[in-house]
């Protein structure tokens, strides 16, 4: 089961946040350990009128009372570029007994609005802050993968009152450079769209794509999750131009200064085959005032899906320690 929460983010854009229920067996097209895609036609929408601090209206969904003696700490899971909220379903379900874990379809992705723009770090941060405030998640643990990790630490730097802890998974703080953007544009143009079947999606992204080296079925499943069926076949739930626009600020801008302003506990996570090198990851930990480091063996850029059990264990350990430290400091 998935509950959809309607959020109005920056500029009045409608966003979808998802709260996942009990365990569901993985279905075709889902990353390892994940449940079925968050299909809007099957999910129950919960809406309640609210207003953001910025004056932007938002419909904030609230979970039914579960009889717990204490409210569960809030957690917001932020996917990366090319992702969607349902990629976090397995993680959210595992954490649900102890945390109120929601995943946000970021602008231009999943079931959220897909405007022509803006796709800037500022817009992503404002969206996330609106979700935190109006879904009553603060002080929240922000868990981000790739682009979502950048949004997470920027939120923590700008609104420390809202953020209790941050998890940064495989995202660099240094600028990427023009070469990477050109390679991305060429790669997006190489996709053989539309795909006839989801099996073709998995075959392309997991085997045939030159970027899938070596072949990686987890990668194939990951991309199958972000496809939707159209009249002519299967196409991604985002526009390539929007993806390139989101990457523009990463080309020229580094984000070390914002890392240094994250004063809550922050965990930097990487896999040996990922995009974040060990030296840069350890430098990020050094720059973070309360930084910590974790490496997930036999994992790459998709570490949470390459090794889902180790990922959840790493997450639970860090968040438990971070919140215990916060509670101890508050009672001192």
C-alpha cells in the first residue's frame, strides 16, 4: 500500500510525496527489495488544507493514528536525477516501524509536476522545505541519493532548525565540468525510445547500454521503474531537457561551502564502483562539522539497490545514533 500526499512546492508546483505501508513482495520492474511502482490509480490520496510559511498553499497528508506512545521521528527520502519516489519503497517500508518515512517525487520526476522550469538547486531546496514543514516532519532526517543528496545538505545548511541528520549517498561536492554534461547529452540522445516492452528497458539499461559496463540487472530494474506506457510504447517519466537543466549548476559550481554549514550529524555513503571517489568522500567528511563515513562493499552509484540489506542497516545505525545524540544534548 502507498499513500499519496499532495504538496504544492516552489512557484505553486504540485508535487507528490509517498508514504509506503507494510512489506510487499518485489514485482517485475522493481529494484531489488522494492514493491510495485507507485501507480497513482491504485494509491489512496490523503489531503488536508494547510499553508506554507512562504504563503504557498499545500495539501498536507497525515497518517492515521497507530496507537504509538510517541510520534515517530520524521524522515524524507530524496531520489536522484533519473529517479522517482518509489525507488525508496523498500527502504521506507523497512524503516516504517520506527520512523515516519516519506519519499518525494521531485519536480520533473514521477507523479510530480513537470514545468519548463526552473530546475535549479534553489527550486529543489524550496520544494523539500515545503514538504518538511507542511507534512510535519521536522526536525527531519534527510536521506538523499545523488542529486537528492545535494538537495539534502543544502536544506540542512539553509534551515538547520528543520533538519536533525543528513545522509549523503554518492554525490560529489566538486563541480562536474563541461565534459560530463556533453557526455550526458549524448547518452540521453542514444536511448532507443520508445521501448516496446519493459523487458526491452531492462535489456538496454542493464546490458546493451555502453554505460552499463559490466552488465548490471539492478540498473536495468532501476530504469524500468521510471518508465510509463504511452500509445507508442514505454517512455521515461521525465523530459531529457529538464534533466540537463538540473545538471547545469553542477557543471560550474562546487558546494563545499554549504557542506561546511551543515552542523547536524551527516553520513557520507559511497560504493567502490560509484561516482564519488574515496578521497573526495573523505574530504567531504572532514569539511562537514559532524561528518561520518560509510562504504558499502560490492556497490556502485546505485548502492542502496545494489546492497539493500547493508544499506538499511547502515542507515538505521547512523540515524539511531544521531537522534540519540540529539536527545541527550536536549536533556543535558
